[in-house]
C-alpha cells in the first residue's frame, strides 16, 4: 500500500483563475496531460466557468463538498456530496457553476482505449488493486487516512470509514 497524504499535494491554479487542482495520482507517474493513462485529482471550484476539454478522455466527477450545476449542450445536471459519481466525455463542452459557495470535487480521468474506471462511495469493504480517497477519517487496514488522504492498494485490505474507491482497469 502506498499512502498519498493530502497535506503533501501542491495546489496548481487554473489558467482562468476559477479554482485550483491538486493531483492525487496519475499513471504513468511522470505523465503530463498529453500522455497519462489515468489521472485522479481534487479540485476547488470557486467561480463558474467552462471545464477544460480533454480529447479522448472520459471523466467521472464526484462532489466532496458543496453543490454544482454542470451544463452540457443537451442537458444540465446538479451534483452535491450526496450524488452518485457522474461520468461524462472529457471532450464534451461543459460549464460548471458552483451553487451557494465553493465546491470541492474528485475528478477521475481515463484515456479512452487505454484505461477505464469505476468510482463508488463505500463505508465498509474489502478491496485490492484500487485507489482509495478518504472523504472523512477512514481506517484502511492498519493505516488511518484523514480527509482527502489517498492510498494505492495492491493486496486485499479492509476499509472502514467513508471513502471513494476507484478501480482503474
């Protein structure tokens, strides 16, 4: 198991000034936006604005705190911390509007043809071969994850707390 502590992440401001992103993990480890197979990040959205478009990328978004409306050409979706993770094409035009204040979200991106993902919220599970992102203080085997800490899990381990489990295939 490899622990990825939230306190060690670097905040990267968006070009449009509407928020910041902190990368949780990516594969290959040194990959940039042009060549990752998968990338998981946590973003703080302070202002309404367009989402960056990523050609040939599939995205899954889960709200960690706050509420946001995503506007696409064909529909609008309102998401909050109680909503199921929402999957959409990263190359689709999308505009995000925080409702009632800033939003913190979990963003999972996978490159079509190389990788897919399954993102689910869990409170108790036995899991292996997954990335876990804690929503609140969570026990993972003999380790404690604080809010937004993460762990890359290889061998079977018990989860007890509140977290997102991301399986990358």
